C-alpha cells in the first residue's frame, strides 16, 4: 500500500523562505528537508498563514526559496531559468487551487483543452483528449457549458481535468476542497484520490481538513516554520 521510500521523486533540502518588507523580516520557514517517494499521496497541514501555499509555489517553480534546494523529477527546480521553469511546470506539474482559475467565458471542453493548445497540439486532438478527461471526472454532459455556469464542485472537477490532461507526474493541490461544502468537498477529495491512483501520480495536497489528511499515505505539518511528520492514523477521522 505505502509507496516504496527508495524512489524519491521530490527532494527538498534545507529550504527557507523569508519575506522582507523594509526593515521587517518574516521568516516563514527555515531549513525544511523532506523527500517524497513516487506514488505518494501526501497531505500538508498547518494553520492558516503557516506557509503551505508558499511551499507549494516553491515546489512547483512558481516562487523561489530564500535558501535551500528543490529537486523534482530530475530537475533542480529552484535554479531553473524563467523559460526552463515554465517548461518544467508545463511538463511535470498539474496544479489545482482553492479558487480554480478557470476561464468563465470558455466552455468546459475549451478550458480542459487549453493546456494542450498552448503546447501547440492541433485543435482536434486537444478536443478529443479533453472529451476523454471530461468523462474521467464525470462531466461528459457539461462539455459545451461555459465553465462559469458550473457549480463549485463541478468547477473543481474541471480544474482537475485541466491539471492532468498534460499527464504530469506531480499533482500540487492547494486547498482543493477549501471552498466547497462538506458533501461536495468529500466527492472532490474522492476524485483526487481516484485520479492519484489511476494515473500513478505523486500528489501533494495542502488541506486544513484533517479527515482528508488522514486518508493520505503521509502527512506533513507545517508549524511555526518547522515541518514535522504526522502519522495519518493519529488524526481525527
Ligand atoms: N509575497 C509576500 N510578501 C510578504 N508576505 C507574504 C507573501 N506571500 C505570503 N506572505 C505571508 O506568508 C504567510 C504564509 O502565507 P501562505 O503560504 O499563504 O500560508 P498558508 O497557505 O499556510 O495559509 C502569510 O502570513 C502571508 O501573509
Ligand atoms: Mg494557503
């Protein structure tokens, strides 16, 4: 069940992030080190403001650390040039955010097809693949609806399809159920778990829902600038 620890897809070494504004300095975290084996579904928990989003941004090459190193899927992520970082994100990472950032005026199908179009794939191929992904997330009936017309849970399903259509190795999800009610959040979490399994992803999911964290292989808690491993079964169900 537990993925084998000897095959780390992600390696974080001595990672720090400090925000400076004028004289003030906020040390968000310092000297974080951990590894994540391929196939792991890992939850990152911690209070609001603990630095979960900032950590995910750094791991996904959207932000840079103040010190330390991130190695992911054979890239030294934090030393990539802008162009190489964009290429790395496009090739290796699928992102899902609390607020999905879909294009509301475009249809569900167009939103999902977009990452393939920006890669230069022909429209017909991109739309065919997008249809397949809409089926995977249970939205095959909604392809021609504008994404802005869909419910919160449907939009998050769509965001997952868009994140995974490029077949990334790594899924980074930042509070993917944070804006949803209990039952809808549950269904979206189940979908994340199924897609994780079926596509052999390595998934890092920031969540403040401890019942969801409990269902992951591993849990890391970010607290006061330090990271600690928490046994999932020690969390409340
Ligand atoms: N660009 C920035 N400049 C200064 N402070 C920031 C910046 N980005 C985030 N922060 C601060 O870092 C802290 C952690 O933010 P965040 O990573 O969003 O935490 P979380 O996702 O755990 O709620 C917050 O206090 C936030 O105000
Ligand atoms: Mg956050």
